[in-house]
């Protein structure tokens, strides 16, 4: 029956609207340091947004990649 209906749609060039609902749930684990202090080396891959103050004792090194089209 399904093949027959699909054949009829093709033969008569019918526009049958279809609706698909896709629901995606993304869970991320966020590390919250004790008393706001992280000890040791930290490597972050991705974007960093700072709302507020950034206090650095020692060195801070930032790298950027230049993309050529």
C-alpha cells in the first residue's frame, strides 16, 4: 500500500508537506573550582569569554591562528 501511495504521488506530481521534529539535548560537564582557584597548568581548547576581571600572577601566553583563504 505504501509503495502504491508513493507511486501515485510521483505520477500526479503531488506536493505532500512533511514535518519532522528533531529534538537534541546537549549536556556539558562544567568544572567549578573550589573557592574560584585553579592550581596547576590549564589548557583550554575553544573560546574563552571573561565577564569581569582577569588577574594573572606570572605569564599569560595567547596564540591565534591565521587562516588564509
